[in-house]
C-alpha cells in the first residue's frame, strides 16, 4: 500500500543532521550572513577546485551581479539558449542588454554551436551556456568559438579589457558536482553560477553560489570584495563586522543591491555538502536504472553519462517518439492519476508571454520546439526507492505504448 502512495517529482532530501545544523544557528544568536556563510563559500571553492566563491540568495543574483561587474548594459548583447528557464535570460534584460537566443541542435538540448558562432557580433559581451539537467555544455567548443572570433570583441570597462574576449558565464543551476573533459563544474567556464533552490540536488531552500577561475590580470580578492559590496547595499562593512566593539561606523560606497545569503541557509548547505557524494551516487544509480529500462523502447532519454562527461543527474529528461504535445500531456495526466508526478523541462522561452512581448517567435527556434513538444521529465531524486523507480518504469512504458 505504501508503494502506491504519490511519488513526488522533486522533494528536498532533509535529514535530522540538516535540521540540527539549522537549529544550531538559530540558537547561536547570529542568523544572517556570518561565519557559516564564509565557511560554506570556502567549502564550495574547495569542492570546485577554485580559489573563491561568493554565496548569494539565488543563482539569478549570481548571474546578474557578474553581468553588472563586467559593465554589461545598454547596447550590449548576451547570448543564451532558447531552451532554458527564464532566469538564464531575464538577468540580461535586468542590466539593460539585448537578449540573443540560440536554438538547440537537432539532436539534443544543448545550444546549436554552429548557430552560436553565427550569432556573435561586435556587441556580444557574454555567452551564457546552460547545463541542462546536470549535463555540462561543451565548454571546449564554446571557448574555441570565442577565441576564433576574438577580433570582433570590443571591450567596455576594466574587467572586459583585462579579459580581452567574450565572457563565458555558465548557468550551472543544475550541474553542481558534474564534470566534462575531466574538469569539474565550476572550473571550466570563466564564471559559474550554481543554484541551491529547494528542488536542486543540494539545497539551502533558496540560495546560489558564484565561482570563477583565476583570470589573468583580474585579482580574485578584489572581485570577491566587489561582490560583497554589490550584495549588501554597497556598505563598507558587513553586519558581523559592525557588531564588534566600537566598530559601528560604516560608509556606502555605491548605490547597490541586497542579495546576501544567511547563515541559516549556509548551515543547511554545509550539512548537505557533507553528504553530497552519496547523494550524487544515488542519483546516478537511478539514472542508470532508467537508461537500462528505456533502451530499445519508444522513450528517448538524455544520457547523463558519456566517455568525456559525467552529469550531476539533476533531471531525467525523456522524449516520447512520434508523440505530439497533446499525447505528451495525456501521458503526464495519466501518470498523475497513477500517483506519479512528472514535469516538462522546459517550455522554450519564445513560447512564454514575456519573451513574445520582446519579439521572439517560436517559429525561429524549430529545434527547441521539437525537443519540448514530446518531452516528459520523470522523478529523479534521492528519496526514491528502487521499487518506486521500478513502478515509474513499468507505468511509463505501459502508457507510452498505449498512446503511440
């Protein structure tokens, strides 16, 4: 009877250890940005093999602040995928730059890298690849494209001048712990933005982290300090520093933003990170169970494993061969009636009202639409039992064969 209970799509994996970590902070007398946040930043930097990490209140804030730090704004263009969540593109609009969307290739969910190359102009300042479902984009290819078109780049601002080329900012909301070409997510792109939202592999309820490689001519400590200012109203001292005896006085350097992480969130993140290796292992086990079941079936799936890539197995994306939107939606409804929660990742941005208002048309992105039209994301999380995975497989295959 228990196994027939509803299988949720993506519940947070919260343990007694996680709860006790948060309670300790609540009892400590210090609950906003403090020592726990700094420790979490250090642990993430170590995990990603980088020198510095900034933890903020969301991955969206992470992406927006790096665009602002690199003086991206009106008159500039930023390229991202048409097949992603709105955050990848909305941050471009937030800073006043022009959103340039790239279609997917005809065979997967990644950007069409040939089209990406053709979209680069003298106004292009940043490319935001998307590590969809936890599988990293082809950063080697993207860097090669950027280097080959370096002659087009026109710098605006000190950091753009120091970099001397288009900035590559990974939307790695899904790929914490993934690797490609033997390089862990966080160490490949120039800057990498992670999400720790409630549905992510590792959660702080709400939160995100920005990590970056050491870049020639750009001092990581200076960048870190600028992020501290930008995330806390431009205030010259954080709240913890101001509590020290006689240290109340501060200045506001610039009119900035408010998007810091709290110690409550960081405590949860630290606890989750301490067991993240096992969480990743379980996700990958489930992904392999699905792969084995769906081979030689009408269900196509994004393969999280290849000779040069190992995904974080955040989402299990499938497509139903020969199905259209109507059949896809009926299958999802039938699975829901069987107490199996599914989802769709994603509606391409040009299908959404906000992007229609900006002039985007889905007819210009045929590959993205085709990927979406018969896509179904089935549950993939660490609270799934083997018997629940088997139940999902049996019911999904049965319904697909019925509808096609």
